[in-house]
């Protein structure tokens, strides 16, 4: 039975998270970004407040004291207005610049920067009116609307409370000299912004965890989806098992092809068989060219007999070679002495059979104790 949407109880896997980022889906908190931008602007205002108040006072004097010659030439009014606009922009430029940089830096606090080519691709569903209405009246849109209304109400209440508590000072600004009024008014504006930043901090502290929770919930997976993803990324167990069997079969065929080229096969005599080859010109030590136990060991022995490869019965050595060396590896250094006895015996047999040496065949070596040659536990 397929898992339903209510069965999405598993956390998103790393692959699902990566795929979501490729689609441009990352956790975002507008409230956190707003707090960062407003707070950065407030700190900039605090840093330049003295110069800003003086500059604003000078700007107001220049704006209110119009040169009579400018009034006599209406065409020059546009130039004067442009100069005043430029001066005003220069006064607030530091605040705007810091706010602009803060807007770029804010995403680093939650979700990070994410450039998604897939998100920029045109999609017809984005202009589908039916789906558009569905997004407008979705639960997520209603939550965002409720948040916006609560945010506006909370910040409005904070600003109203601050203005009410400083109403006398605000009313007295009109009776103060221009320079003093500008400095005092800027101080009151900064104070109001500080109160509002406190409200934004509270809202962001609630919204950021909610966005992380909502993002994690959206990407949750069912148990079946996790299993299917594992199969797609790692391969299904059935396919992997079949590949292992094929690899083992190929390795066994190659191994059996190397048995006729071996110098000797060390046997258990029934349970283990290890074929060794030693080329003094190319090898530092003998190598294992084939090994096996039970049925494979029997096949190795039969191939050795068919190709007249000597069989040496040395149970402890056969077990130690089987456990201590993989196919194609040199034998362990701890077994050099035991294997040397076997090879000397094999070379003596070979010389006698070839007529290079006269005498009777030597007795097989007796090898009783080698490292790793203990019998299998029963």
C-alpha cells in the first residue's frame, strides 16, 4: 500500500535538500531580513547623526532662502531644484548604501545565497490563472497575510506609543532654532526607530524558527520515498547482488585460467587449495594466482592434476595462505620460510623428472606450525 501525504515522517535526505536548492527552494525569513536592514540603517544614523543634523539644517536654510536672481530667471529653478535634490541624496546616501549592502548580506543568516538557473526558467504554470488563484488563497498565502497584518499592527502600535510618550517634545520642535530642531528631531526619529527595531527583533525571533520548521516540513519524505531514493543513488540490492555474482564468476574463471601456470598448489588436502607462482626475474616473492575452499578447492586440485602442477599437502600452510593473501598478492613475509621449503621440494622434483639431477625423489616437507594456520573453529 502506497504511503499517503500524512505518512511523510522522515527528514529530508541530503540529496533532497540539494535538489531543492537547485530549484531555488531555500528557507527565507522576510522579517529577519527587514530587521537586519532596518538595524543597519539605524546604526548608520547613530554614527553620522551629528553631521547629518548639521547638513540637514544647512540644506533647509538653502531650500528656504531662494536667491532673487533665481526667481527672476524661471529656467534656473530647475537647476536649483536639482542641486537641492543632489544635496539631500548625499546626506542620506550612507544610510541607503549600508541598507543596500545589508539587504545582500541578510540571506546569509538563513538559507544563504542561492543562484538557481532552474528557478529562472520560464514556466507556463506561473501564468496559469487557476493555479495563481490557488496560490493566492493557499494556506501559505493566508499565513503570510496574517503575518503582514500583525507586523503592521505591532509596528504601528509601537510607533504610536513612542509618539504619544514624546508628544510634547515633538510639538516643541517648531519653536526651536532650525539647527537645534533638526538635531532634536533626528534624535526623536532614531529613538522611534530603536523602539521599532525591538519590535522587529521579536517578530524575526518568531518568524525565523517558523520558516525553518515550515521548510523542513515541506521537504519531509515518506519511508517509501527514502527507500526509492536510496535505490536510485546506491543501486537496488538485487542489481548489486547480481553484479557481485557476475564479478565473482569472472574472477573465478580468470583464476582457473591461471592454475595451469602455477608452480605448486598447496592443499589442506580437501578443504583448502592455494596455487602459487614464483618468477625470480619479475617477482620479489611468490604470488597467489588461485585459491578456494571446498568445491572451488576441488576444482583447483583437478585442474592442477590435469596440467601436471605439483600438489603439496600442508594443511597449516594452506589455511594460512588462504587467509593471509588475496588473489594476485605476494605471500605474507611470515610465510616466506614455509613456502621456501615447498618450492625447494617442487624444484627438486622438477629437476629429477627432467633428468637434470640424478637420485630418488625427495620426501615432501613437513610443515606443522605456521602463523595463521590454525584449524577453523567448529
